[in-house]
C-alpha cells in the first residue's frame, strides 16, 4: 500500500490528524492495534480548551459537541471541605467545553467513514522498518504481513506504542516524574453533584467531581499507586468522596452504581525531540501529563494542529520550514502544560512523604490562589488553554 502519511494509532491524535489531512487532500492510512469497539469503550478525558473546541469545529467534527457538550465558565477549588470559584470568563475571557474524549473519538470515526478514510483495525506487530530515505511501516492482519510506504510517519500510538521506541535511544532524551499515587475514576448515571467541576484538596487525599452530561457524573479519588479498582466497592467510593468534597456539595451528592471504574497512574513525561528523520510524534506518544490540569487530550490536539499544518505545507506546497520547526514549536507548548499540570498536582494532592513544612507551603499556595486575582488569572489562562 502507498500513501502520503501513515499514522500509527487511532486515538484522538491519530484520528484528528487523519481527518484534517484528508480534508486538505492529503492521503493517509491509519494503523490501530485494537478493534474500533475497544477504542470506543475507553473512558478518558472530559475537558476541552477553547482552542481544541475550535479545532474540532474546523475539522468538521463539532456538530454533536456543540449540541451535547456544555460550556463551563469557571471551576471550583476545594480545601478542607470549603471551596472557592475561579471565574474563567472574568479572569481571561475564555471558557472550556465539557465533552468526553469517547464522544470525540466517535465523532471522528463517523467523519472519517464519511470521507472514506482508510483505518486498519487490529493491525498487529506494527513495525517501523525505514524512516530515513523513505517511510515504510509493516503490520500483520490475520496471517498476512503487510507494508505501507509513505512520505511521512505520524507516531500517534500513545505512551506504550512503538513509535517513540523506534527512535534510537541515543537520539532522544526523556524527562520523567512518576507520582506516588493514582486516580480511581468512577462513571455513574446520576446527576452531577455540582454544575461545574470541583478539584478538592483534602487531608485524606485529592478528589475531583466532574461530569459528562445532566445524568452522567464522573468522579475521581486519589488512591495509592498500584491500587486495584476491585478493592473499592461503589459504597466505599461514594463514602470517601463525600468526606473529601466541600460539605455544601457532599450533602447533595447522589450515589449510584458505577458503570465504569478504573485506576490511572499519574506521571509527567516528555521525550525530545518529537521528530526523527521522517517520523513525527504527537500526543501521548511524546508526552504524558498527570490529569490534574486536564491537559493530556488538549496537548494531543495542539500537536496535531501544528503537525497537520506542517505536513500540508510540505506535501502541497513543497515548503518544509514548518515541518523542520515542528518539534521545537510543539515542545515549547508541551513544557508549559507539563509545568501547569505538575503545579496543579502538587498543590492539590497529599504526598505520602509530605512534611509539615510542605503542608504549610501547600496551604499558602491555595491561599494565594483563593485571594489573588492575578494568581486566578494565571490559572484561568492555563486551564482554558494557551494560544497555539
Ligand atoms: P491514545 O488515546 O493513547 O491513543 C493511542 C492509540 O494508539 C490507541 O488507540 C492505541 O490502541 C493505539 N496503539 C498503541 N500502540 C499501538 C501500536 N503498537 N500499533 C498500533 N496502534 C497502537 N487526560 C485527561 O485530560 N483527563 C483524564 O481524566 C484522563 N484520563 C486518562 C486515563 C487513562 C487510563 C489514560 C491512558 C489516559 C488518560 N488521559 C486523561 C490522557 C488522555 O486521555 C490522553 O492524553 C489522550 O488519549 C491522548 O491521545 P492520543 O491519541 O495521543 O493517545
Ligand atoms: C476530567 C478529567 C480530568 O483529568 C480533569 O482534570 C477534569 C475532568 C473528566 O474525566 O471529566
């Protein structure tokens, strides 16, 4: 098979890249290890920066998001069962959209079907065979080994994919921080506890109250790293959530049977550069943020915006400047998000080795955000998304 861009991974990064390229007349082949049903069963991120909203609209996948998503003009931070609100619109004139990653992926699949895009599912043992002179990627479907020849490879295969590891170890530098806790997430068909998201710091650990719709709540609890979700009954989860949320919200919390329960580890990770020869990394393949800043999906979308623009300039106009600048341009934004997510995580979680000094610093940090408009503006600018 021959194409212009072979894309490894059909998560939001790979599907969106394919969608933007196809609409610009650039041919793509997407290779995904799992089935479409599996990809669509993953419950992940829920908050879209305004730039992401506009990017999805511009890619022709905004219709359902604009009907079913909900615009949020603020967020609350909780501390020791009290809380305060940060007004995004007042602080920076922007807002966020709450619309699940699963729904975005579904919309992208439908849009790709309508364009007749090529997405190969259950593509096993994907291997990058050549990425210098030309780009060659091989994979197995059924019992047959197949090859795709392309001008470029987009590595959109997430943190555990093959793309990043295909770059020789001496040609990349990795930066990492692993946090000593995870998030236990529960999806529940009950009305959300509050109309906006609440990120709560509590002596028993962090909690987040989020949502997917008027009758679909998403809640998270900080748990020790390596926790098995089966250790937590629904009743125990909601009892603990009530303890950690602001009292005003906890009394209104409606518990219900979980329809999904999983634990996500927390990590900050960046690989540099995001390019090697004809291979370009985008999304979780190149970087991971802890979910506290709601940046993972948004960063993947920003990478795709830069990469799509650069690939189109090269393949349509023969202008390679943006492609050569891609890694530096993407990494500048990535490090801002890494910093913000690390800061939110540090301010809101209870660390197992937290000393009384660390504790007071954390309280002072929250107090600064609670009482300073300037501090709230910085948070609002970062949360709603830095400009591309
Ligand atoms: P992915 O969504 O990981 O997609 C990569 C795709 O590549 C997958 O479909 C995978 O099956 C495929 N793939 C992998 N290996 C191969 C291979 N060898 N060959 C072919 N295909 C391959 N972010 C938030 O902001 N909030 C959250 O609450 C949140 N929760 C998360 C929970 C979990 C368990 C995880 C893993 C991530 C979470 N994130 C969250 C982060 C956010 O979901 C990601 O940043 C986002 O999915 C990145 O999109 P992506 O397309 O780069 O990668
Ligand atoms: C959700 C996840 C996040 O990581 C976050 O910061 C906000 C919301 C969510 O799943 O709804």
